[in-house]
C-alpha cells in the first residue's frame, strides 16, 4: 500500500466517523424522518455530497449508524472462547457494556426506537450477522453449561438478551431512572454501583461468584 493510498483511507475513515457522529445527534433529536442530510452535513462540517459519496442515501447512513452501534456492543464479546472463565467473561461484559452505553446513550436510544418499530431497516443485518454472532456466543455458554461451569437452568440466548436489556435500560429509560431516583444525572459511582448489582444478580443466577480477577473490562 502506498502512502497516498494509506492517507486516502485515513481520510475516508475520519470523514465517515465525523458523519456518523453528526448523524447520531441529528437523528436522536429529530428522528429518522425529521433528520435531514443537509443538517447532518452542517453538523459534520462537510459538504452534503460527501454524505452521499460515503453512504449513498439517507437510509444507507441511518443503517450504517445502527450497525455501528451493534458492532461496538458485539466487540465486547468478540474474542471469548470455551476455555475462558465464565464469571470473568460475564462480569467484564456487563461492566464494559454499561460504560459503553453511558458514553453513547443517543446511539442506544436510536437502536431501541428502530427495534420498537419492528426494525424495518435492520432485518437483513439482524437475521444475518447479528444472529450468527449471538448463536456463536450462545454455543460457548452451552459448552460451559455442559461442563458444569454454569447452572443448567440458564438459557444462553435469554442470558444474552437479559444483559443487553439491563445495561441499555440506563440509556433508553434515562429520563425515568433520573425522575424516580431524584437525580439530575448518573455519575461514575452510580455506574460502579449499578455494575456491582447487575454482576451480582447475573452471576448468582448462573451459579457463579465474582472473583478478584473479574473487575477488568474487556
């Protein structure tokens, strides 16, 4: 690869990231129908033509944004295998997912809104790459169950869905959480406290205990 090609690739990656970040804010504020490419281009500080060059259409940009959210979440469990310690994997996943959702709450809300509408723009992605990813992780959980490392009553798919829902709750339902707890915002101490609670509940339900080595994030 020549330096010119490498430089062009870096510019492309940087511009795509700027566009996706801008689109995240615009779609979060105005929804898919209300968010315009012109507004996104203005927020990104790039010509509108650049958006169409990289993403072809408004729909293409929206789908790419949703897929980026899923890829960020999935990467947290990308490298696990059957020889890993279940307690460490689950604890690290929960804590890392909480931190990620807290950093990108708008992305989580956009994804939730899309799914609540039946995920019309994500069906191919959900029924393809995401389904394959979930099944592969469920297979590892199944092996842990077969080995007696995880409680036999655990449903692998349901466990993944449980961790997804409980961690994303603090972004998707933030207004409710803050209103009911009388808070203006959640801080780092809240994140640790919530993480401690979720880890305790999930690990206890799996017949596991959190060891001293399970506090590191993935």
